[in-house]
């Protein structure tokens, strides 16, 4: 009778830019500890959808519910406080700072606010979290390195780690494998899979093979609208998806 | 955990200790030779060093260029002068200045932080200019003459008291206060709050997404800078006996920016060394030509192009590597 | 009432208009340089002063006023070009271009101002008004020289707008302002366009110096106060917007003129700056969009 409430619900979400309906009446739900992936051709509105959910943009219509709480249009730092964190398609880190410092900054929200004004060393929880993340993401060796000097693959991994640092309930990953080599992509897939034990994941991904392996649910977007939703095999068979996304395969 | 930022801060502490040592030697020599002029000049350099420190908090840490920090320096000078004339009390002057700093800093911060980048530079410039012109035209504040006749002051520090008329005594007092400003700023900038300011400069958008309201952080930084600038300004009439509208003018703000760039932006201690350096250059060059601005302008341009980290960019990396080696052992 | 209009208000408005045209010339240069290069030229006021001093020097060797109107801007062109190529380009690609270029031009302003003081001394010169007399229009006497300023300045402003919006050269400038890389790939010589635009902006400031010299006298720090007004104009008008600079220039100088009359001349500046601060708070992008967005 008491079905578990989805972590994230999106209802009728819409925004348009000068007449162009970038996201148009999109609704779906993300179940706890599942990997839900949004796919769609370029310009389908996937990134805009992420921006709406994470508070970077305020929707013109519709709602975003986090664990049943209406957070529509809340600014990103509020979303973060409500348990939603995100990574970016174009790596967005503190490039002049060290790996550990990037993680520490993001983990600081685990501490009470008053610690903002106390010496960095007194934030023990944040420090522990940094160590956890460094080993989880195999960045131990590079903790002291300046982020700008890391390889692309490491930067992309850190991008996820920074988002994860605050122990969010739901993690939005915007093309985590963007620009990665094959080997790195496979590693990242395994990483995302392992993360999904502890955190609900909403993903944007281009690599279809990866998506099929990784996802519990797939949401397909085309020209701002959701055209299909379901388990990977069901979506793969969907006629509308075939024409819109896979061409005439 | 000793990371790069902590090491850099430590290098700064050593350099400040060196500055204090130099200051003490200077005070002894000044006292022995019965000098007044140079002690007064050095006191002034330290006071303006405090102003430059506040510019560095904004520019070097938060990435905000203020072209109107003189607003707060002048505010402090005028409020302090008024309080000193009325009550002849150091603590009353400081209290009144602090209150003014908080009120005006909050108001100014709310206005200035609505914009970013060059607009921030121009709005701070504009706000300072409005106040400067207003003060310049206000008879009650002495108009273009400024407030004169600030009495000589005995600063009661509990255990002992210092007279603002004593060249050595007041120099040492201002040295202590300046170091206090430095300690306060260095402490704050090494807390998670300060680290977030550095993060803000590196990537403001991501700070928003890791859970912080960036406008509040910027306002906090602005307020800290306003308080330090105001309190530095509050010392000025104690030294010179007056507060003049020039203290609010762009040349004062511009000098503070030059000081920070010369000394090394984003180092805090650079602001203090920069102020000493600028004072020396001005008086040395000024002794053989009245056109010291050409020299200062050329030096300034050369530093902007060739030495983006200023004087400290030459000194600090070496010190950091020594300290780094020391801590690894 | 009519007397008041005739003898007080109208002349004040015309004076404001003449000043407005000169401010717009200075502001146009600033706004073109910002719109195109993304550089706040803090030395613009000193270039204005330089123009006035060059006019003064050439006038003393006997060049007539009408020749100065051409000679000064033409002499300023290579100076501006060299400053852009030799200084600004050096830090143009640094990470923090806005701040670095602002600081560099600020340093240059110090040097230029002190150099003028070195050569010409600190005291003001007052060149003779080249066109004396006044005309009577509907019972109001208007000084001829102010009317002449409005005419010449207006002509140059319109000419500038025509160049930017109606010529092939202007199209290249706007393309470079809109997207540097795209313009470069289309064969626009971006670097030369940048230097050229800087030179042009500086030349406009020089022309304003020539025109205002007989009214305000010529002294090394003459650029300081004037540049404040020009900055106010481009902020209120919208940084990088030509139309905005014209509208804001006319508006703010009228505010200045009228408030001098009704409130007090000493409060005219704070009022104008107050408008700028309010504008930055309410509408930071100013009245109009930038150069790349016609």
C-alpha cells in the first residue's frame, strides 16, 4: 500500500527560449537507488532539463519534487541542501586548486555552518570524506596535484567526486564520459554502477552501449519532449525512438 | 594536512614577522636619532598598508577589483576625526568607525554585489566618487579643507597608554594594529569561508552548485574589507590631526590598487610590503624630481605585464618550497 | 517667465548640449573600445587631455583652429594604434583580461598625465575662443562657439554611427565584437581591427579635447573629472552601445546643467553619479545592448 516515493519527480516541466520550446511538458520519476538515463539526439533539451532540475534555470511551467517536496525554481545551493547534486558536461572545477582542496570545498557542507569561520583543520568530517573519495576514485596519489594539471580522464572523475562529496540523495551526471578514451569510459561505467548502491543516479549519456548496460530506466527526449520511457530493452524496441533517435535502423 | 594554500599562508606569516622585525629596528634607530619625519612617514605607510590589505582581500582572494576602497578609508577618517573632536577617546573613535563600517559596508556591499567584473570596479568607483563629492561640498565637514583640529590623543591600552603625538610610540602602535589586521585577514582566509572566496574567484558557478549562496560569500568578503579599510582610515587623523576629502578621492583608491599589485596580489603580506615600497619609491624619487608619478606609473605597468604576482611573486615561491621541504621531513 | 526662459534656461540648455556633444565624443571612444576589445581604457581621459595639449602646441606654432580639428585626431591615430599594439596586446590574452587591461591603462594614465605636466607645467592654459560672438535666436543670445561645437560634434557622432552601422569596415568591426574567432575565420584582420578601433576611439577623445579647450582651459589633470562623466555615460547608456552613449550623454549633461541651475552646481556631479549607481543596481546592462548586437 505504501509504495516508496520516488526520490525525484518531474511534472510537466517546460521552458522556452524566445519561442523555442527547449523543454516541453516533460514528466517522469526517478526511483531510489536506480540509474535513470536521459538520452536523445543533440539539441533534444537534455542539458536544459538538467539545468531546470538542478536550479540553474527556473522553469516557466511544471514542478520539480525532491522526495515529495516541491523545490521548483529553487536556486542551486538550495537544491544542494535538499540533497541534489550535479556534475557538468564541461568540466567545472577549481582548476587552480589541488584535488584534495576541490573535494574539501565540496565536502564542507557536511559540517555545521559555524565551522565556516573556524580553521580548516577543525572540519574533521569533511576531511574524512575527502579521504574516502580520494580512495574511492583512485585519486590518492594525486591529492596534492593542481587540478588544471590532471589528465582529462582524472578531471572527469574528479568532476563526479566533487558532486558526490556532500553525500547527496540524488546525483545528476551530465555526460560523465564526455571526451574519454574507451578504457576510461569502461572504468567510469563500472564506477557509476557501483555508486548506484548508495545514491540514486540520473544520467545524461551519449554512449548508447553504455546506456543500455547501465540503466534501469531510460527516458528518451526529442525536440524538447519526452517521447519514450521504460526499461532499456523496451525503449530499444520503441518505434518512435527508432525513428527519432536511432535513425532508420 | 598541509596543502599549498596553508604553506603559502605560512610563508606570508614569516614575511610579516620579518616586517615587524624591520619595524622594530627602524623604531629603535628612529628613537636613537630623535627622528620624527621618517617615523611619521612609516606610520602613514602602514596605515595605507591596511587599506591595501582590504583591496587584496577583494582582488586577490575574491576576484573583485574595487576602485573605490577609499570610500571606507575616508569614512573611517571622518568618523574617527568627528569622534575624536567630540570625545577625545580612542575607543569611542574606533567604536564609531566600526559601526559606520558595518552599516555602510552592508549598504555598499548590497549595491556593489549586484554586479560583477568591470561593473563592480566601476560601481565601487562611482560610489566613492559620490561620497567624495558630497563630503567636498558639505560645509559641516569642512568642505574642501576637511576636518582640522583633531586633538592629540592618549590611547589607553589598559596596562599602559600611547600618545598619538609620540613618533615612536604611535608608530609601534600602528605597527601592532596593522599586524592585527593581517592576522585577522590571514585567519579568515584560511578558514573554509576564506577558501570558498578563493573558490569563488576560480569558479563562481561551481560554488553555487556545491551548496553555497555566492552572493552571501561575496558580501561577507566585501564587509571584511570594508571594516579593515575603515579602521585603517580611523587611524589617519590620529597621525596627521586632520581628515581631508583627498582621502576619499580616486587617487587614494588607485594608490591602494597600485600598492597591492606592486606587493603581490593575493598574498596579503604583499599589501604591507607594497605600501612600504611605494612610500620609499615616492620619497626617493620625489627627492630628485616632482614627477614621481611617471616613475611609479612605469614601474606599475612593468609589474602588471611582467610580474603578475608582484614583489611577493619573487620571494614567496622560494619560501614556500623551503617550508614545504621542512614539513615533509 | 519668458525672460527667465530667454536669459537663464535656454543658454543653460545650450551650454549643456555643447558639453553633452563633447562628452559623447569621449564616451563613444570608450564604448567602442569596450564593445570591441572588452577593455576599460582608464587612460582615455588622459588621451583627451593629450588632444587638448597637442592643439595648444600646434596653435602656438600658428596652425589655425579649423586645421587643428583635422590635425589633432589624425596625429592621435598612430599614437593610439601603437599603444594598443605595444601595451594592451601584451596582456590581452591573460586570464583576467578585464582587470589586467584596466590596470595597465590606469598605469599608462599616470605616466601620460605626469608627462604632460613635465612638458607643459601644472598651470592651466586658456586658448582663445576661435569663434567669438553670439547669435540671437527668438530673443535668446546663444554663443556661436557652443553652437559650432554642437554642429561639429554632432556631425562626427553621426559619421561614426554611419561608419559602424553602414559600411563594410563597420560590419567587420561589429563582427569582431560579436565573435572574435568567427570574424577571424571569415578573414577579418581582428588584431588590426582592434588596434584601429582603439586608435579611432582615442582620436575621438583628442577631438573632444580640441573642442573643449577654449571653454575649460587646458591642464594636465583635465581628463580626470571629465572621464568620470564619460564612464557614467557609457554605463547608463549600456557598455559598448553607440546609441546608448548618445542618449545617455545628452540626458546626463542636461541633468547636470539643469540641476546646477535649480539645486547647486556643486551637487550636479553627485546627482549624475547617483543616477549611474542606481542604473547599475537596477539595470546593470544599461539602456542599450553592446556593439556586437546591433
